[in-house]
C-alpha cells in the first residue's frame, strides 16, 4: 500500500486518485479492483450519419439541378422521396433497436408517402392510392399476424401495433369516400382484412386482450 | 397469465426523468475475500431471481402510466466492462432493469431506481451471496431474519406499495410549497461521458467514537464534513451568499413498519446557509438539528402524503403519459434538482449472518450523479469497514480530495482510497 502525504490517505495506485500526484513507481501486486475501460466507438451512429449526409447531398443536388434546368417537371421529387425512404429504412428499420411492430408501421407510412409522391409527380393516375397503399397495408397486417402467430409468448407486445394497423386499415376507405381513391374493391378489401384480423384476435384471445387493456389504461 | 404491478409512487418519477446524463441506476456491491466464480454466480442468480418478483420484471408502456410485468427470460450475470451506474438498456438485458455484475472479487448489483431502493437492493444482494456461497458448499448458519431465502414464498407485504398504505388524506396543497434553490457544483463533464468512483475505507467503530465525541452521529458527521469540503473548495475565498443543501434519502421502513422490497424512502434536504466564514462545528450543529427534526414521524408522514397526493389527483392521473412525463421532467429539473447540492445516502451497518461475514471484505454503494448534481456520495458498512464512495461525472475532484484529506486529518484514522480511474490517465 502506498501513501499520499499531500492528501493523507493510503492508496493502492501509482498516482493519487485525489490529487493526481505520482506517489510511487509501482503498486503491490494485488488483484485489480476495476477493469481497464475500452472506449466504445459508436459505429452505428457513424453509419447513420454517413447515410443521412449522403441522402441530403443527393436530394439537394438533384433538386437544385432540377430547378435550374427545368422547373416545370419536378423529377427531383423522385430522388428526394427515395432519399427520405432510404434514410428511414437505414436509421429505423435496419439500425435502430425499435420494436418490430413500430418498424413495420413506419415502413407502411414512409413507403406509402414515397409512392404517393411518385404518382403525383407523374401526373397522379391514382395507382398509389388505388392499389399500392391498400396492398402495402394488407401486407403489413399480414406480416404482423404472422409474427404474432410465431411469437405466441410475446404476442401481447404486438397488440398495440396491431390496433394501430387496424386503424390504418381504414384509411383506404377514407381515401375513397373523400374522392382521392377511385377503386372501391381494393379499399373495401383492405378494411375488411383489417376488421377480420381484429375479430380473429378478439375471438381467440378475448381474455388476454381485456387484461392487456386493463394494464395499459390503468390510472 | 404473467403477473403485473403498478410502478410505485417514487418509481414513476425515475421513469420520467431518466436520460443519458441521469441514468437513475445505482450500484450496491460487495468485495468478496476470494475471486468470484461466474458459473456459481449464475447458478445462484437463477435460483434467487424468482424470490424477488418485483425485481424480475420488464417495463411495459401504458397510456396513463407505464407498468411492470413479470419477466420470464433469463438474466445472465455479466463481467464488469464499463463504469458504475451505466444506463441500463433493457433491450440489451433481456428486458430486465437490473444487472448482476462480477469482476475479480466484486459482485455488484446495478438497479434502475424505479424497481427498488437501497434496502431492497441490499436484501437481494444478501440472498444472492448466501445462495452463491451455499452452492459452493460453504456452511452458512443463518439465525433469525437476517436474510431472505430463495426457497421461501414471497410474502404479499414484500410486493406492496407502502406509500399507498401509509398515505393520509390531507387538504394541504403541496404544489404551492416553495422550493429554495441550493448551490450547485459546476464542472467539466467527462468526455467520453462516464462515472468516476473514488472509495475511501475507514474503521466504522473508530469513526463512530470520533463522531460521538463531537456529539453527532456518523451520518451527521459525514454530512457536515461533505458540506465543509464543498464550502472549503468552492466558496471559502469568495464572497458568497449561498446555501449548501445535502439530499439524504431516509428509509421509511424505520418509522413506518414495512417489509416491502419496492421503493419506500423519502428525501430530507439538510441545508446550511453560508453567509461568511463558518466552522465545521457550526455546520455539524446545524446538520444534527435539521436531521433530527426532519426525520421525525410527522415530517416524514407529510413527505409520504406529498408523494402520493400529487399522483393521486384525478388531474394527474388522466393526463396521457406523453404529456405527463415532460411535466414531471420539468418539475424534477427545476425544483427537485435545484433544491440540492449533492445526494448522500448511508445504508448503515448491513445486517449479515455472522457466518457470512468471513467471506466478505466490504460493501460499496455508488449513487448515479446527475447533470445538476454531478457528485454523489454513498456509504455502507460491513465487518466494521465503512466504505464512503463518491461518484462523479465531472473532471474536477477538489471537493472529494478535501473531504478525504480532512477526514483523515481530523480523525487521525487511516483512510484507504481507491478509484476506478475513469477519465484519468493511468
């Protein structure tokens, strides 16, 4: 054991942890009390920053060229939409530790938005709202159902997201009623599918759902 | 179906206020006399964890309040690789909000404060070590109720929210209580962020004798010395009109009978106004008087009522969590944090079976520092070895240096100091 005269304490360090003066050349060969810390490099944050920077560079460059060359036809919106989608996919879907349910929902929202932009830029023939969005919502609901069936033990973790998907499932009907979408069967089909998923959940797991509601809404 | 628990009254606050610079994770650890065996510790943890149902939980999101649900996943012991009180990411810990760590001779439990307080953590650690030693074939005789056994069925009183039990309806509007701003220690945060711990080990009985001679208890003595160190290092040579306020968590189980293993503590702020030169004796007198008056039963009852009443009002309950948490964070940062200079907790002399004491060198308690309160202090005693631990998130260590130097010079006792060296070149 060494002694720091300046601080009047016994120490088992070469340098006093209190005054940082060197008090000895070596320490007794005792068992180490703490590990040597390694500075963790935040590699993930770095990749995310690179993706964000590339996306912004790509999108802004295209947008400026588009405005300078031909401002009547906004083709750069394809690039901007694609860049935003790439950023969401990298940062949230692939790199984040967010819940799978949240990742699916954000994919639905971002992919739908990109497709609407593309449709809009190319003359708005409504293929996005009539076909693409209903299909994306059905696929996402199906994916959530498959995950729930596979992860039976943890299915309650997905319950909230399933309810959100149920609500999203009625958006195509809303789009049809408001006149934005023009094909009825795809919109009704999506909502029916969402409704059937909910009915199935209630029928097979009513008790669990009720209990989950009590927990989540307790005041 | 898995069991669920509402988060206790104090625990809710920790959920709201936790962020990168405020982990709300504290550490209780023991230094064993022998090297720790990882497999043995894992085996002990596997058999002990179900005995503590309110620790073996994961947190789930609710609309008005989060809640805890029993966690069936395995909790693995981990070799210590990072600094004490590191934030716990449940996603990397099978959903658990506490960790069992080992490093050479140390067994440490790091706990997110919403699960339990120091008393609960110590009970868990005692049972874990007992099980670890027993599984290694050591003969440990336990008399009385010195610890909880892993094969006992948890009593319902251990999982109760004792705040609710002792709450008394009161007409007082606690929101109108004024909070006096306290002096805050400023410093340069470590880069990279982290926590440096400096432990000082001293003979508890010898220190007790010194404190008695001065007419104060050990906690009063240490608190006064901490205040004196802050005063000496930050304001002795300047013209300051400040008050140094030490937040001392008080174990409510001592005044309100309870065996709960959840949070059941209150915080008492001991404040000393600095208007000019002040001596250690004057500080000791002020600390002693305040600690006595503020830990009387009625005062603590008021604190219980304050905690519960704020959360019981319908207005608070029906506000969605996404609005409630920012409001709680604001209250914490602008009132709770501003009212204290430093937090000091003394877990006291830990009651261990005599036959276990021979395997244990000493116990350490490290409290997480926060942004506005970047130094904290934890004290625990085992085998007459009192360990005083300062955890800090800033480079400057003058207050800690001053404390230990004065402790050694004032008492004439040997103080053995060691550190994890975070933020320092070796």
